[in-house]
């Protein structure tokens, strides 16, 4: 029997805002390092995510933490949790 009170772990990742031109949406670049299968060297791989920013608070260059949510649109299924560090102005 399964317990209905257990919550699924929320996926959170950190990334850099590369675009804030949309209304209530930011594009976040998330970088990760993966080991090459044959040569063993670590390679930098990146993913661009669309994240919901309800207050339009994020600016380009900010480091933000985003969490996975139910889809809000065709491409947007992440939401900004917090702004970790602001870009210097």
C-alpha cells in the first residue's frame, strides 16, 4: 500500500539568466559537466530553460535557482524560486 502523504522530490537547478525580453518569463542557461565516455575528459554541456518569473524581477546575468513545475505553456515548465546573486550594474 502506498502512502498518499509522501511528496515527490522537487527538482531544482541553478543557472544564469540569458534573456528577460518576454513578459513574466526568463530564459535560464544551466551548465553541467559530463565525463566523456571514451576519453574521460569532463565536457561542459548546457541547457536553456524557460522559467516563470511572476514579478519580472530577474535581469540578464543574474544567477537564479529554478524548480520544476507543471507545464504553464508549450515550453515553460520551470519557475524561479530565488535570485541567488544579482549582476553588477
